[in-house]
């Protein structure tokens, strides 16, 4: 049986790998299916599964952020340097998101609109979420004793606040006075006049990162560490309960908001997805601890370790000019073979990245070594 520490790390990579697989299938079927297949129940199920990858990535970013922050605190690093370290890392991810948009624009030169340069994509949101989480931790650590309980409670409050503010900020409180590239980071309006569901603005998406931050501090708490696997079981049970509570709230005849959009801005749908994330978290940990999650080679763990790379590369072979299948023109069977090809290719790319990591520096060091007498 793998050690507890190893399992705690493996389940994060396994969940990232699961998010990548769900992302692959969503993008592949959306890009390639055509005709009647786009109106089938199969396609609807595929797109429903596509509501999970982005929350998973943000949720895991929050958990990883808690791990890094807690490790720095245990080393005695003051709150200021912790904030600078974490905010700088978030800024790097945000810069990578801008670089990715520039790359996609240059590859699609001639037919991609210039406004694509300002599209708010998932990398931008992950970077912003990390910077905002770093700011929150700095404020909490500066004003309080900064226990894990206080940090986690503050993260929950911010996450719920973001979710509750999303419906009005997409409708009656829209910041129309901002230029659209900036407003798009609030409500995903882009340059289309109305908020777009396919973008990833701060509201509501960063809320998943803050919930992940809270869960991370809960898992790292003295009680959580002492209980071990029981902590994850209780987390999963709490997620299931949260799903039923959110569904019960959604069925109430009273509505707080004048405009209610369940699938895009509803706090109830947010809570349902949080419940699913908690259940997946528990299942992933138990699968990697006692199941077959780490038996031999795990494709999901491998892909999860290089999730940024496979995200970056696969889009060009699915949506870009290098698409391996004609767009919106094939049936489910052909698209499924294409999906299998993408998965195997990204797995191979991930393995190569892992094995070659650091080899460039080693090769460069050979030229720098002084010649022996």
C-alpha cells in the first residue's frame, strides 16, 4: 500500500488527469461532431460533463495553494514574503494565459479576429485566482493569528460572496462603464454586448479556487491530519449533502434575483458543482489510497503532472488549423477515434516531458565543465 503522504500527492495529480480527460472529450466532440450528432443525447451528455474541468482545475489550484502557503508558514516565512511568492506565481500563470492567446492569434493569422487577444480563458482566471488568494492570505495573516481555521473560513466567505454576487453582476449591476476588455474579467461580456457562458470571468469562476483553498486548509488542519482517510470520507459525504441541499433550494418558489439563470450564474448550481468536487475529491483519494489508482503506471496521474502542457498543445489539434479531423463534419464513432488519438498523443507527450525534464540543463552543463588534465 502506498504511504499516506504519497497518496495525498497522488490524488491531486489523479484529479488533474481526470479534469484533462473530461476536457479532451468536451473539446473533441464539440469541435468535430456535425449534423444530427450535435443534437443527440450523447452530445448533450458530453457537454454536461464539460461543466466540470474548469471547476476541477480551479478547485485543485486552491488546494495546491493551501499546501504551498502552509508549507511556507511551517518554515517560519513571514506573511509578506509568502504573499509575494504566491502572487508572483499567479502573475506568471496569468502571463502564460496572455502568451497563449497571442500564440493562438498568430497561428490563426488571417481569420482570427483581433478581439481574441483579450479573451478571458481558463489560464487567465487561474492566474487571477492565485493572486487574489495570495492577497486574501496576506490580509488574514496580517490582521489575525492566521490559523488554518481562520484562513479556511475567510476563503469560504469570499467564495460564497463571489457566487452570490454573480447573478446581479451579469445582469442589473453590469459594469458597463468599463472598457469591454476589462468588463470581460467581471462578467465575460467580451465584445459581444452580453455576458458569454463560454468564457471564464472572475464571477463566478474564482469562487471554485477559494473553496479549494478552504478545503486545503481543512485537510491540513491538525484534526484533518489526525483523522486521515476519515477526513476525506466526511468531505465526500458533505459534498453529497450539499448537492441535495442545493437542489432543494433551487426548487423553492421564491427567487432572490430578478433574473435567474440556473446553468450559468445560479449560486445553487455553483453549490451543486462544489458538492460534486468534494465527492470527486474523496473518491480520488480513496482510489489512490486503496484502489487501483497507483497500481503500476497511471495514465491519469501522468497527464495530471503535465496538465498545463497538454492543455496548451491539444487545443491546436482539436480547434486550430492542425485539427486532426474536419470540424463539425463527422459522426460520433469517428470523433471517438479522434478523441482516443488525442488522449494517447497527449499521454505520450506527457511521458516525454517528464523523462526529458532537466535534460537540457544537464546537456548544457557538459559544455561548461572544465576539461580534465
